[in-house]
């Protein structure tokens, strides 16, 4: 009986950490699916996805969908199909025969391989610059593997980092929680938006700003905390196709 009580307590702790940040608004979900186009068919693939999205996943509707291409990273050359919504909208996502047929006719016939599918929720408390990010052309995406039970430490560190981004006011940072705990899958995601690669050469003054908020040795302390919590980072640069 004691073991069952302890197991229940652990499950409750894990569930609480994974809950959306506010019970007053639904989780802002993003479903991501990797797709590899057949050789020489990138143009046809992109046009087919655009047609399918316009018909079934248009802007302003539940289950709005977008397409991104990985430019650098382990999956360079792959695409990421992103569908946004909430848990409620997942129940109403198009799944009829017409939708499936349209996908195969416009998209599926150009797909060489389907990759991982993941579900993410935007952590509103830890994110900064969502409105600006929506108009940015590119972004750097980090998928993070955390050490077991260290999510609370990661959140505390990111809270301080967000404050620095707010003070700078010139960069965007979106933090996501993984909603699916799968073997080998990521625990957290961070997205940093930009328009051109040249933007990456411009010093954001992040370290300087962070130190102004938390003290001279604070950035070194942040890096030590990062190393103590994060196992590894899978980094990609992506461009927004539509």
C-alpha cells in the first residue's frame, strides 16, 4: 500500500509540472511532423502543402497549419509541418475521407519519408515576443533533453532569462513544453526568431543585460545551472515557407 501511495504521489507531481500555465485559458498547442520530400520534388511538395493547408488548415481557423524547412541541423533538407490549436481543436481536426484523399493527392505522393510527430504547448510565462515572432522569416529551434525531475530548475532559470529578453526588447524567445513523454523524445523546446542570417552577427547584449539584472557573476551561474539541468540540445535553423 505504501508503494502505491508513493507511486500516486510521483504521478501527481509529474502531471502538475506538465499542466498548462493557466487554468483560465486553453493550452496553445503546436503539433509538429517531419516530412522528407522525394528527390527533385520540393517545389511540387511545397505547392501541394499550400493547397491542402488553404483548404483544410487556413489561418484564423482551428487547426491552422504552416510549413517550415530545416536549413541546418541533423534533419537539414527536411520539412516541418506545424498545426496549431488546442486540445479541444484536436477533437475537431479534419479526419474525413475527403481530407485524407486531398492529403494524398496534394502532399502524400511527394513524400519520401515521414518522421517524428510531437505535440508542444507554448509556455506563456517563459516566452517573450510572440507577436514579433509571427512576422519573422526564420528561427532557431532547440529541442532539449533534461535530466530527470529537473524541470522546475529549468523553469526558474528561464524565468530569469525572459526578464533579460524583456529588458532588451529586441529579440524573441518562445519556450515550449513537450506534451508527449516518449522514449528518446525532447522535454522542452526553445525557439529564437530572426529575419536574416546577418542578424545572428549582431550582439543582442544578452550577457550584459543579464548581468545588469542579477550581478557580475550571474551569467556564469546561469551557465552552470544550465549544465546541471540540460543533458543535450538538438539545434536546427528553419525558414518559414508559408
